[in-house]
C-alpha cells in the first residue's frame, strides 16, 4: 500500500527520518508539490467516477465539455 503524507517543509527531514526508522516502512520518497497536486486531482476524479457509477452524481458528457469551450 502506498500512503501520501504531507509534512511542513521545516519538519520534513525529521518526519522522513521517523518514517525510515519504522521497520514496516519499505521506502520513503519526496515528491514535488505539482506531483502531490496531480495525485490529489486523480483521487478526486476517481471518487467522482465512483459516485457517478453509483448514480449519486451526474457527470458532463464529452459533448457538454466541448460546448463549454
């Protein structure tokens, strides 16, 4: 399982060291703010698709999106 943890810049080094010290943590890796935003956006899009499949929300069609341009 992959987990994304957001830590303030001033505590990042300490936070990474704490994570690395845990025996069950396999890998720690820094990611850019842009990449973190992308992951967040993808997570939101996935949630919206799930809600659409459950008929809880209605998504716009490709034609509706094109008409907005």
